[in-house]
C-alpha cells in the first residue's frame, strides 16, 4: 500500500463527500434544527408567559398588600378613635357621677343640718317647757311658804339639779 494514495484527493470522492455533507446539512436543518428551534421557541413563549403571569401576580399581590396596609391603618385609626371616644364617655360619666354624688352629699348634709336644727329647737322647746314648769313649781312653792334665804338657795339648787337631770 502506498501512503501517498491515502493522502491524495480523489476528485469524485471529494465532490461526493461535499455533496453528502450538503445533503446531511439540508436534512438536519429540515428534520432536526427546525423542530428543535420550534420546540425552543415554544419553550421561550411559555417561559415569557410564565414570567408575565408571575409579574402580574406579583403586581396583584402588591396591590392586595397595599390595600391590606391601608385597611390596617384605617382600622388602627378607627380603634384609636373608638378608644378616645370611650375614654371621653367614661370621663363624662365619671364627672356626672361625681356631680351627682356631690349633689346628693350636699342634699344629705343640708337635710342633716335641717334635722339637727329642728331637733335642737325641739330640745330647746322641751327644755323651755320643762324649765317653765319647774319655774312654776318653784314659784308655787315660794308662794305657799315664806321663803328664807336658805330655802331660796335650796330651791335654786333643786331647780338646777332637775335641769341637769333633764338634759
């Protein structure tokens, strides 16, 4: 065998090899590259759709989050308002109760003072009546007998003793 025969270019083999290469390229392009490209394009479209859907869902989630945050802020404001109104109502009720208690206490105090005055007047009138009665008794005793100074002193002491016992 000749080593040169292995390295030499045979024109018919060369042309057939190149022609074979073009035919293989054409067949690979038609049956392999186009379907693969189509599959890749479809995958790309699905990926783009998934990305758009994810972005849309993210935007919707952010909108929901913003609305939630807004609603929570409003709820906090309403809760603070309710607490403030409750404090004011409680304060007003406490003030009303205090005013009522003061009025009632003043009324009770006034009634007690009036009762004390009336009782004092009644006691004084009873004392006056009793003193008057005792004075009448003394005067009657004085008239019945002649009064000496010692009798007079005894009558006065007796009168004072009866006044003390009465009070």
